[in-house]
C-alpha cells in the first residue's frame, strides 16, 4: 500500500480523473482509496493516529493504483510528521522531500532526449528519469508476444482436440456395432442411427464445454494473483457482460469442435 500526496498547483494527471469522482480538490484529511483498499466513501481510516475520511473509491484497474491512497500535500506532510514521531526515522524533514515529479513536455519536445538530459543533470542526486512511452512500448511488446504465443497454442490445441475427440468417438462407435445392428434389425434406418450419434455427440459436447468453462473460470479467479506475478503485467478480469459473451463464444466453438470431430 502506498500513500500519495497530490500537489494541485502543478498536477496534470490525477486531477483529470479525480474530477469524475468527486469534482473537487481533496481537502485536509480527505482521501481517495484504490480498489483493493478496504473502505467506502464516508468511512474513516486511521493512519499514524490520524483519522482520514474516504471521499471516493477507485474502480478496479489491475495496476498499482488499486493499492494506493491519494490525499493532498498538506495531509501527506502531516502523516509524514506523525510517522517520524512513531518510527523515529526522518521522512519529511522540512516538508520539501518528494519521491516523484511528473513532467509535461510542450509539443515538439522529444521524451527520449528530455529524459536523457534530465538524467545527466540529476544523476549525481540519485534521481532517475524515465518516459511513459518506454513503459507503454514495453507493455505493448510483452502483450504482443504473449498474445501470439497464446494464439499459436490455441490453434495447436484445437487441432489436437479434434483429432483426439475423433479417435475417441471412432473407437466408441466401433464398440457399439452390435448395438447398431440390433437397431437395424428392428427397423431403424441408417439416417436414424446417424441422427442418434450426432445427438449423443452434441449432448456430450455441451456437458464437457460447460464443465470446462466453469473449471477454467474458477482456476483463473483463484490463480489471478499468480498470473499477475508471472506475467509481470497488469491483469484484470473482464466485466460480467464481456465474460458472458466470451463464455458463449467458447461454448459455441467447443460444441462445434465436438460435432466436427464426431463427423
């Protein structure tokens, strides 16, 4: 969990989305909490002996914002002072200590060159300069690699599933030759037997697909934290509507696969 102080006189990032939440600047002892922080608007949360009022709660983002608490600079300085009294460690000194400065460049300036220049001038103070494009391109590259790997594996698994399911159906039908012979002897037509087999394949595919969807969803929900740690990327489950549409599409593809394999 991180406590973040906002300088409203110079901020150009947080204010843009904060206005959609409370439409005002945070007052002293007011906070906005991330999705994973316990509390709701109107609740009191105590830090270092100070009660802070929750003004708003962020929606889940799958990023570090979910574990952050935002407040104005005056409140963060008071908390830093209280933390010094409790821990005995110097955190704020004269109130000028900061951890991050966001820089908004004018049109025409290169983020890369600006970062290099800032880095060269502030390196002796232990400061690092990074640019957002670097983060975006890195995340985009990782996502493209992961998406391509997942797509290739899905295609491979689909072909393997069709082949394996086809072999299983073939073996099963071969073992039921006597049963089909009895049906033919009592007057069942070849067309009727084909319909019977397709109906059985359809029912089996429905049951298997539904069971697979349920187990897959439970596994993803249970292991979401491990997925985040493994991918080292933000991970967020889709909302209910999108999840339902994905489930229906998966169900359709699974049933179609079963029918193709059976035929």
